[in-house]
């Protein structure tokens, strides 16, 4: 079936399903994206969905990011870490005992596979789905380092969390127009076959810890 025929069939079914609705009974939903949403509820929803994916999260103040990252890395059992060259210096405090590799773009997939964890920032997150988006700009590194190591500690600022994916897409528009790659993260990497046998770590890090800076 062609695209136009499929569309016509879908619209015809919708019209048939609405055939018994009396005129004037339609409900108009008044909704616009990017409308103000109470910040505390957005963050609570974001945390709830992050945890629902089986990931972990800690809320910290800006001064405690380094300690939270260190605790997450140790809790994951990471013995080595790769970071972007421009990761904020304050995020590095408290875990200088771990072997840290600064990525300058020359690490191969094999090199990255030998490293236990990665620490990055993020651009925007959608609370409704608990999805974190990286455009691999400042503090996020190139895409490979966020996909190959088995553990990911991702720093998310409260001001970068929006209510839903359409709002996140609006934030990402400039990055896409600039030709930047965008990585979408919803919990640790996992997939299932037709029998629902779950396999983790196929398309990215198996473990995810979010440091939410409030």
C-alpha cells in the first residue's frame, strides 16, 4: 500500500470511529509546547523515569558534582575513566585516584573498549520520558566515548531539563542545523528479542548514573 493510500485509509477509519459523536461534543485541547511548567515537578518526573529505566541518580549542588561523580564511579566499580578534554575542572575533584584518559580524538574503539567508564555533560533532557540528549558540544566529547565504555556518568543541570521531547527537540534544532550528531539516552543500553529476552550493553553503556545538578 502506498503512503497516500495508507494515509487515506487511516483518516477514513478515524472518521468512521467519530461518526456517532454528536456535533458540538468535540473536545478541544488547549495546549502549546514550551509553556511554563513548575520546575520541581519536572525534576521529580525526570528522576522517576530515570530510576524506572534501572539507572541511578543523585541530586547535588554545583559544588558537590565532583564528589557525586566519584561516588558513582566507585559504586559502578570503574577502574579507569575517559573524559572529554573540556570537561569542567570542578567535576574532576575527588576522583584523582582513578586512572583518567583525556580523549583528544585519537582513541580507537578498541582503546575505548578497554576503559571502564566515561563522564560527560549533556545538552537537554526530557522529563516525560527520562531521555538525555547529547549534541557532543562543550563538556560532552565526541560520540564514540559516550557509546563504547560500559559505564556512563552523565551530568545534567536542572535548567537543561524540559518537560517533554518536543521541547527538547526545539532546543536541539540549532545543533541539528549545524550538522552535529545527537545521542539520545534513556537508561542503560538494552534490547529484547521476539521472546523478550533482555540483553544489556548492545548499543551503548550497560550502566548509567545521572548526576542532577540543582
